[in-house]
């Protein structure tokens, strides 16, 4: 079961942290180029460690990290803690404020085959490689991955609520989300967190690339410091939220296709054996379209929109190719039928292909297609949380970028080091 440890976090110096909005950054895989350009202008924004620049980004990040430590821009907390993290948000059109409650801790970077942390989607190899290089160079993480655990009794919530009575930070982020961070340093309370998670498996919600990088780095360092009690490179920083009694929201991630060499008419003809197509009209109409029927998608081509629905008589093709946990997923039908059967891009090639792009923002999908940068866009609906849990427990995985848990965890609230000298601590006291 999942082994966690409190973190001796590095955080921005108190006087700098008074303006945390200017120091935090979106996760590396969701920050747009325009956002990056703005954030890079601040020489001490956390993006310089999470998405470093230069001809050798990993080396640049190491240099910046050392400079920030030397100059006291980042200060390490004296005692390890469980960092309680609440995110308050509203969805478009809602008046009700939601709150997703969780905490940030070190967790052992279990190999997938150990089945202690369960993944639900494929990764893109090039993105994993970049994260390994960065971790190897800096031995620090600027943002947590996001994991889910199941605790129907909500055993930890009272301790978390208590920590939030005197938070470290309370700010509004780039998403308009209110981000609140507190800390628990009492050993008995920390032991409660450690004990609770020791009886749980963790479902990975977000951060497949960063965790896969941590797993690879753990294997790489397996023979180094192997005789020490607590080995830093065995761990990884994760934001953990309870599936039960929490506001867990999944948004869709749409698909963009680049470089289609034929006409729209040719594409629609090739779709016809697999999908029913209905002309909708103006592409902007898809923004408010409710996909009530399973196995249906929006298609943007130029300034026109279509609704395409997978033909039920073709479902046997999916049933024969996929296990039960995957065959009912719209995203599997999209990748296997449209991108593979129609366009000839195999499921493995899709993980590497420059033809395939991913975008959560509908307006950006529209802009990419109308400007001619992308050939077309496929608009999807969200995956249900129950489906994610079922896939994880089955041991199978969805195509890459199948889920978008909202809101995203924020980078720069704390930095988790895995340097060995910083793990020379009596962690045994938390295992009682």
C-alpha cells in the first residue's frame, strides 16, 4: 500500500511570498506560450524551474535553483510537514462555490507493475524524457502530481480543516481559483496521514509524465545510497485528494489533427462507414452543444461544424479489440476508429505523432482550425470519474490526454527536494 512521508519543503522567502500570485505558474503541460512569455519576465517566477529555457534547459534550471538557494530566495522549512491544500472554484454558469480538499506529501515512486499507484492513461515519450532530464539535474519538483485515494470515513478532513484556520498562503491563481495552503507539523497528526495512506492504493489523476519520470529516475539511482534508511530518490511529490465527499471535476480534452493531405469531402466519405455525420452549421455552435448520446463527437472543419456519431452496428470492432473496462469509453472509440481505422495512425504511433494535438480550450481549437494551422478538430465530452476508477483498477490504460482534472494543481507553492542529504531525518517517528 502507499507509503508517504512529510516534506521538508523549500518555499519562497516570507517577504517575497506576500506576492505569491506573481511567483506561481501553471503546470508545464497546460501553460500556453503567451502565458510562458509573461511569466518568464519575472526572474524569480517558479516557471524557471518547471519549464526552464535555454539550449540546455535542465542545466539552466539547476543553475537557477542553486542561485535562488544561495541568495535566500528559497528557504527550506526546518521541520517536515504535511501541506494541506484547498482549491475553491466555480464552473462556468455556477453560483455555488466548490472546494477540493487535499494535502501534499512525498510518496514512494512505485513502479506501475507494483500496483500501488494506478495509472489510467498512456504517456507521450518525449515529454517523459524532458522531465527525467530536469529531475536528474535539479533533484527537485516545482509542482505536485495529483493522486486520488478512497476514504469513505473522511478520517483526515478534521485535521486538514484545523490547519486551514491559519494558512501559509491564500491567493487567486491564473484560473481564477482561490488557492489556500496550510501546513501540519505535529508528529502525531502526521502519523495519522501516514497510517491512513498505508492502507490505500492511489489512483493517479494528473501527472503521468512527471511520475513516470520519477519512476525512471528511482530505477536509475537504485544502487546509489541503497543502504541508507530513507532514500530521497525513491520519492515523489504528490497532491492527494479523497474521492469521497470531494469536488472532483473532469473536463474534456479535445483533439486537433495537423497535416491532413486530402479534402474535407474525402474525409467525410472515409468517415461514413463508421460514423453518422450531421451538418450543424457555424462551428461556434459546438461550444454550447450538449453531447447527450454516448459515442458522439463534434467536428470542426474550417468554419463549419458537424456532429458525428459512431454507428452502433460497428461496436463489435471495439468489443473484439478492447477489454470491458475500455470498450465503453468514447475516447477509445475516437482513437481506435477515427485516428487508426480512418486515418491509419496506429495506437502506438499516436503517442509520438506530430499530426495529433491536444487542447482543452474550445476557442483555441476553433482558432487553430479557422486559421488553417490545424486541418480539423474533434470536440469530445468528459470521461466520468467512475470510468477512470474502473480503468485504473482493471490494470488497463486509456489513450494519452484522456482526462483533465479541474482545477489543476498550482506550481511554485512549494518545492520538494529529493536530495539525499535532505532526507537525513528521523522519519521513523511518523510510523507508529
